[in-house]
């Protein structure tokens, strides 16, 4: 039992002096501390003895259950993301996923630069997101590569976490279907790295982690044909089967977890059943002034998850508008609809925001189809 300096305002901790290796048991930290309460749990500082007795009882119950073994696999599977975080060997924060978290296993698109690794379903989705977020200049030169999403029937246990490229191959083969062939195709492409996204359903919904495979050491040296990848062969003559065996060998992989930036996660943490309907909806806003632009209309619709907004306004932003409009001084003399669309693209790059710098009535003559294709038309004009 560990009594911290701030006790009884800070709760006591309990730990195991004799214990198996880390991640053999769930709810046991690396230093042996027992996870007995959730982070936000409350306790009574006016009853310090009672708190100690109750936590001691919970500790004994936990250890008994761990020794019996029934809870071990169940809890590792239910909270596999938590335990993966304990064991990952990278956490640079540059991985972002806009993948659809659904079956089947499939080839994916990966954009890799120094500061960003974006994981998406298709080249179109990835480049569209990047264009919205950073502008066209980020797309030159192209940094697009291919990766693999592997959907497992159940989450991994800590003993199954991939530590080598060969371990990744074992997981892919366990998945079956097209996944083994897709991995072989990626090896044959000889990319700078192969990002394998591993997905499974946990107790709180689907989760994803990544294992990145780099070419075997020496494969990218100046000569281009050094051991171990090309040893004994010219690069163009290396048999595909031997290439796969050498590429997917004993070299370590980089285990990480991407930050989710897909629409279901942003608009409901993946649990709001309305998100799919809203993502597929198109709303047209007539008027992007101090009524249509702020939180009341366009911004609120984007934050709610509406996937496509048509913004219509012929007017330019004036200095007198700045105090009550989400567009600031940088947009003065610019069209309100175009400025608002640009702002929303940066803030919500997974969405689609089209600007029409015309009088609202003119849309009937210029582009009646846009209005007819809308699920909802909101008039936010002042006249």
C-alpha cells in the first residue's frame, strides 16, 4: 500500500511486489501498480480509513480474479487500444486517419511527408482532404503511397502484437481473404515503407493501430543492391517469393496509433447514429452575412456533420461587417460565400463546401440543379 503525500485528498495506491512480466495481466501497470478505479472516480477524503479498506478489498479481489485467469483474455480484448498504447514503440503524433472503419480488409492510400502521415481509403479522398486543409501547394510533389488495412475477427492479445515484419505477415495471413496477396503486392512495389493498419472491434467500438514495415537494413544504400534484400541478385532479378521472405523478416516494425479524423469520430466519437445521415446530406444556405455565416447557420451545420454545404451570397465583406461575422480583416473586400467556404474547408477538411458568389435569385437561372439537389434550403438573407 502506497500512501501519497497529499493523502487523504489524494487516493492511496496499491501494487504488487511479486508479479509476472508486464502485460501478462491486465490492470497492472509497468511498475506493479493496480488500476482499481477510473481516472475520474470520486472518493471520500473525510473517511480515509474507509477508503483504504475498500481499495484494499478491491485489490484482493482483482488479484484473485487475475490468478483464476478468467478475466485476463477478456479484458485485454475489450480494451486492446489501451494496452497497445502501453507497448507501442512510437508516438510522434503525425499519423492521422480518415479511413472508413468497416470491413473488408483492403488496400489504402497513404500520404507521407516529414510532418504528416495521412491514411485514407482512396487517392481522391486523401488529396481532397489535404487540399482543403493545406491548399494545393501541399500536393506537389506527390507523396502518395499504398498501404494495407487488415480487419481482424478479434483484437490482438499483447502476446500477438507484431514486433517484426514477419509478425505482421502472420497477422495478415490470419486475416485471410485478399489480404496476403495485397501485402505481397506492396512488398513487390518496394516502397519506402509499408504501413499496415490493423483494425478490430473492441468493447467501445472499432479501433485501429498501425505497424510500419521499413525495407530491410541496407536495402536503400547508395549502391542499391546491398545485403540483405538483394544479396546474390540484381535488383531486377530477385525472385518475388525470395523478395517477400527477405522483406518480411526479423527487422523490427514501428508500432503506433493514428489519431482519428474521420467524420464519424469528429461528429460523435463514432457512436452517434445520426452521423451517417448527416454526412450524406446537402444543405444550401442563401446568404452568408451576419445571419447565415456565424454559429447560427453555416458554422453550426458544418459542426453538426452535414457533409455538403452550398453557400450562396453575392456580397463582399466590408469593414463594418467584421465585428459580427466569422470572417475577419483578412477577408475584407472578398466575397462572403467564397471566404466562408475557404474557412470551412480548413476547419472541416472531410467536408465539401461550394461557394456561389451570385445573387440568390440568380441561382434559379444559373444552377437550378444545385437547389433541387439539396435536402434542405436555409434562407438567411436580411431582405
